[in-house]
């Protein structure tokens, strides 16, 4: 199955300095994990985190869960060593922080000849990144996903958090448009209040309705709601199947289902939903 068709509903950050968390990542009901060397790790634990994450990825055992390593930026004292270690570990993806140019992605892509299966994920978390979103999205065939860093973006905007994420909408929209134009995944930012299930649900529903492929998470307690929101339910699947059938029975022309017009564009959306449901069921 193509990577773009694999479910990425839940993408959970796990601190690389916490050996217990790394072991737990092999058993959690998540679609993907990001083993973090950056924000979730204190400066005095960076080297330990790098060693533990490299060993964990090389050891494998993550099953169906896709595994990404988030490295520190190239402008930090840990960035170069992090990249060397991540490349040697050959994870499913390497997540670059604060990407603001196509060149940043291309430099890493040029180093991945010995890791043919490893893809690049780009953190989109600054105003400049949003303004260069299309350039970044089309930078390399190795680029597989945008990961929104909404906390950093909100900080750089000098904006206030609101449940409707008003200040973030221009950036979210630019990233989504670029990702869809380039055919890559786009993963929504984290919801910080991990005990606020209703707030998480509202934000997940907003992200789903905007077109995000899934959501990054900071706590395992957020997985259940995220999966529920980003998974087609039985009613959605039944309607999509009926739409496809009605269109086929109409001979590929315009069909009518429950008093509504069904055209080719509706059928394409229905088929996409059915593929997504099938991928989730297979997982």
C-alpha cells in the first residue's frame, strides 16, 4: 500500500530521553510515533536521547506503527550529530524542525542514498515557512509530510490562542493548500490540554474538516478521540458505497441518490473515503 494511503490519524510525540516511553511506543494504538530529540528533551539529556532513539529504531519491533525521528536544528550544537544518527538508524521518516526553505529539505535528501525507504517530514512552524509552503512542498520526492508546529507559529505571530484558532487559519490554510498541490501528507499541530477531551474533539473535527490527514499528539490519552474523529464511521462508509453504486448504475453520468445529484467529483471523494476506511481496517 502506498504511504499516502496508510492511516496517519494519530502521530504521537515520544521523548527520546525516556527509555520507558520508547518501549511503550511499540505497543500503543497509534498510527505513527515521533521519537523526539528536540523540544521534549532537556539540553543535558540530548546525547542520551540520541543514543536511545537510534538503538530503539535499529532494534525495530514497532509493528504497523510508522516511526519518525525529530532531530534538533542544524543551527544547534546537537543538530549535526542528530542527523548522522537518524540517517544511520533508517527510520520511516526524519522530521526536520523549523523548515523555511526548499534547500533545507534538499540537503537532507542528498544524504539519504543509503536509506532508500526513509522519507523527510518538515515542521511548518514559522511565518516564513507558511509563505514558502509551496516551494517547500515541491522541494524533493523524499518529502512525505508537513507537520504543523502550531505552538511556535502562535508565538511568532504574537497572537492569542482561541478555540477557533483564528490567528492560525492563514498559516494552516497555506500549508494545506501547498501539501494538497504537491500530493503530500499534512498533519495538524498538537492540542496542549491533554485532559480536555471535549476541546481535543472540537479541534480534531476542525482539522478533519479543513482537510488534515491526522493530528500530532502529546499524550496517549488523546489517541482514542483522534481515531474516532479521523476515521470514517459506518454511516459514512455506507453512504460512500451507495454513491459509487448509483454512479456506476447511471453509466458514469450524473446520478441521483436520496434526492441529491452525484457527479464524478463526488464519486472520487467517496472512493477516497472507502480507501481510507479499508486502510484503517487493514491496520
